[in-house]
C-alpha cells in the first residue's frame, strides 16, 4: 500500500512540474507533448530540437523532425551508422566484408575503445574510438549528414584496407584533408582514396637524394582505366628506343594517350587530379605507381615520401603570405618610393597595396576567388638567397611554413639572367615547408617593368601553382598538341596563361573551374 501511494505521489509531482504543452527550455517534462512546439523533451527536460545526432549524446539519433531517438543496436548487431548503436558501442567495419546488395562494406556495433574521437589525426584504426581511420583522421560511420558532427558531411569513402571498397563516413564539409601514405621501397603502388565530396586530390612525392628524381610511373583510375604512363627517358643503350626532349614533351602533353600531365623531378614532384574538364575526378581509389628514378631514367634507389591532399568542397578565399629577403639599396628603388621594400613598407605602400595586390585580386575575382588574409614577413638571415640561383630555389621555398594559401618570396634577382619569376607547376597545394612550397619573384624585374606588370607575372605564377598550364606554348606551330586541353580553342595572348610575359589577365571558364578546386583555397 505504501509503495502504491509513493507511485501516485511521484506521478503527481511529475505532472506538477510539467506545465503541459508550453514548457520552455530547461523545464521538466515527461514527453515531447509537454514542451513548446519548437522544442523536444530530452532527459526529462525541454530542450531545443536537434539538427545533428551529436547534439543528442552517445547512443541517440536525430530524426527528420529534430527529435532525439534512442539507438537500439546491441553488440554484434549489424549497423550502417554510428547512431544505430547504443551508448558505449560504435559502428565499426567488419574487415573487408561487402554487402552483396549495396556493394558497401559491412559493419556491426562494437565496444568503443579508449582512443581518439572522430576528427582526430590517425595512422591506424586502433587509434580511433570508433575503430575507423580514413584519409588520416578518425571518422564516424553514417547514413546521412545529420548523423555527423558540425561542419562535417556524410560522404562515400573508398577503404584502402579493403582494396577501395566503399563505406559512408563523416568528413569535413569543406577544406583540405592531408595525410601521409607509407612507402617502404623505391617503387610501390599506393592507393589514393577520393571520397564523394572531393573537388580535387594530389600526391606530393619527395626524396632526399639530389641525384635522383621522384614521381609517378603510372596512374590507373578507380575504374581501372590507364590515365598516365611516365614519358619515355633518353636511351641508355644503343638498342633502346629513340627518345629525345621533343618525344618526352609530346607524351607529357598527351600525344600518346596520357590524360594527365606529370613529370618526375629532382627532390619533389606533384601529381594533381583533375587537370581540367576532359578528365574529371572520380569517386574511388586511384592506383599510382610511385617511384624514384636515376638521372638517366633507370629505376632509382631512394625511397619516396608520399603526402596525399584532398580538397573537400569549393574554396573561395585565397590567402597570400609575402616574404621579403634583404632588398636594401636595390637598383630599381625609384619604383619602391626610393625606400627599402620590406614587410613594414609593403603593408602601407600604395604601389604595393593598390597597383600590385589589388591587381592580383582583380585577376582571381574572375573565378569568384577573393584575396583573404595577407601576411608580411622579412627573412633577414639568409643573405645567400637574396640573389637566387634557380638551382637553390628549394632552400628558399622550404621556408614557406603555411600550408594554406600561396607563399610569395621577393628576392633581389634570379639567375640565369632574365628569369623574372619561378614556381612549381603544379605546386604542393595544401602542404607547407617543402622545397616547392611557394613562388619566387625577382624585384629587379621592376627595372624594366612596373608594378602592374609584376602583378600579372605573380598572378601567372600563382595560377601555375594552383594547377593551370599555358593556354598555348611557343612551339605550337611545330607541335600542335603543346597547349592546355581545357583551352585548346583559345590561343589568345590576352589569356593569363599565355606563354609570353606579354600575355594578358583573362581566364577562361575552364581555367576558373580549375582554380576553385585548388587546396590552397579555404
């Protein structure tokens, strides 16, 4: 009798605490009907309706009406999303097992480990609470974006450990994702996983031996189509097939079936995807044979280091990081207001802010890319780099620490004589501190040009870094294929990527699309 009376009393107290149908945030409730129509009852208190499952807590899903729903999945039960499993469990992949109906990897509810949460950097599944490491970070499995945390989206992801078989996981909605791919031999096949939300992807390949080159020997698409084979190398033996510099460039420009442009290079090279609209990026795992090569083209002995970068979502902001070597007593001082050009003066000088920086911005405005953060720094302790031989340019570019945006280095002069600027094509977008992380501008160009001309030159080099190629080459009359395939009907000298320094500043629709895919953007 006493127990029954206590139950009635408890019920009456609960009813007294629920002002029926119009309770506000934090008020007690016994169900959703007790709360204001815009709220829900969660843990016996009225709370805002959910947008994403993590707002509900572990072991809950967020339904399409914004109500938190408890998960029912127990240990061993099949699942497709983190929200299917009760608190203390996570939805983890079952090795390489694939659902024959959906073609996706199977998963089941498994006890969480005491490791890192979703979004944390990782190299192995064991480092993640949820048991899944992909693209260098821990990811939660999902069915839809509302299963994921803020600023992330549910995307199809190729699973490298399952030979590229897909699953759905939560990745950042925008920005670049960067991770290392281990390589233990001078030549190895690596898988580059490209998720559904990717706008671009790249491999940055490096070695420490300056006598060898590094790069891709071949590339297969996720569908198994050969996109690239390394262009021929000069003959080693008299019986070897003919291969002169013209043959190499013919193959580089795609005359023999290559859909991608790439050449192995000393120190470092970059393989970028896509390269225009003719070969769009694909969901899945690209198979890339990464190798080192001796100077004569023979197999190398150096073991490559490989960094992958995937750009998720469209970027719109280009940050610029300016670095100034010692430019005191420069020969062209009349065009710097007869003052030393350095980080302090560049911040305020009209010729730099308007004639130069504003003009660069107007070029990229064509692609709806806006200049964002602009930083200025001096590099006073490297007199050996003030007048720079291009052979030593890697020592300077390695000082460019920021991974996002473009690092622009001003030096007194570049040699060989006549060289006005230098930059990789393409550059390691999204990776800082490498021997190709930036572009170099020679200030002595001002002795026979002006700041607007220097802005055009800089924009041209930034475009190359971001993945644009010359719209047409000088030798096109003799070699008709030596042009950019996305602009092969536009040989205009008014184009930003015209081979000559006397080119213009316009961009084609295809070029604008390539720029918005670059991992330098945010």
